[in-house]
């Protein structure tokens, strides 16, 4: 399956964004992220917080505060939703969507937080 990126989060877990996920979910539903692919990747590799999803027990929300440096969303936060799946007997995270928000209170149980916060 073609991919946009495969990275590790700060806990050492692998997360993938497929080409289909990028086109069919992120660009289709959140076209404002078209030029922010690098920010999505950074949100996974260097998040401020990771939350358990309130709606899906197999998903987590990665938050990187004030991560956009330029453009119409400067100063906004990026949230990336990752769903955990078993693939070839290993757990891998698959990006299901991403969005920008001005609110850093996204709810859910806190699973991980950067140590300097």
C-alpha cells in the first residue's frame, strides 16, 4: 500500500499515513491541510499530548500546540487521529484523519504528555 509517511511516535510505536488516507480522508474532509503534511508528521513524532479517543477505544488523538508557523492557520494546533490495528502480528497506527483547531482541550483520557509541560 503506497504511503505518505511511516514514523515512530515518542513511545516508539509505528504510525503510517497511506496515500489513500491522505487523499480520501484528510484532503477530502480537511482540504485546509493540503500544504501541512510535514506538520501532521511532526504532530505524531513530537506531540505535546496524546489522548485516548472518547468515541473509539482503538484510536488516539495526537495534539501539537501552536504548531503552524505560517499561513491562515498560524498559531493553531494540529490534531491527528490514529487508529491502532494489528497487521502481520504487530500493532501499527494508521492515520484516519487530521484537523486544525484553536482549542487545545480535545478531551479524552491523557495517555502521554511531553515531560516539559
